[in-house]
């Protein structure tokens, strides 16, 4: 299976970069992993809702260029469905059984994803009702995908 992590913004901190490299290396045993970053827009402090909508739309246009037609798109959004690690593993396994050979996870920038990206995703996924920095979410998502493959293969992984 191919998994694409499509994100807005760059990773700035070395500790995030190191964690991403580690989980990418671990995942290479289970799937083909692709990481794509698109540029984020500068969001001014106190931006209006309209200004934020324009920013999300611009970022969304950049993201759309990398979404493959045959990919099952899962957008990370606070209002999305929450899974246990076991259920998330089963979701990925089930998609593979259904013949979905490519999953694209989309992580928005600091103010989220455009309405168009959210509407066109096959599914919305939430890790919590809390808000997390998009850089941290990349690490959390990779860790959960890795955990999902370990569970799927009956391999031990700490709880």
C-alpha cells in the first residue's frame, strides 16, 4: 500500500524532523510512504474570518495539485471521526482489502483546511477534540499508522 502524508507548512524543529525520519524508516517495512509539503500562507494576528477563509482556500489549491484521483483521501479535522488504535488499524486493513492501494492523509496549516478539501475528502479523521500544532500532528499520525501496521500484523507494540 502507498500512503501519502500531504501537509501545509514545513517542519521547523529538529526534534520533529528526527521523529518523522524515525517513523518513516519504521514504516518502510510495511508500506510505501510519501511526504509532501506545500507552502503555508502567512496568517496575521487578528485576521478576520474572511481573511482566514482566503488563506485556507489558497492553501487548499496547493494541496489539490497533489491529490491523486485513485487515492482514498482522509483529511485530519477536529470534527472528524475518532478511532481507537485497533479500529484505525482495521480501517487501513479494510481499505486494502477493498482494493484501495493508496491512502492520502491531509494535515492543514495553523488555521485548518479549506471547505473544499474537507468536502472532497472521503473521510474526516480526528485524534482529539483538542487543537494540536500541525507539525506535531505529523508525528502523531505517523506513529499511529506505524502502530496500525504492527497491530495488523500481530506484532507487539507498547500500549
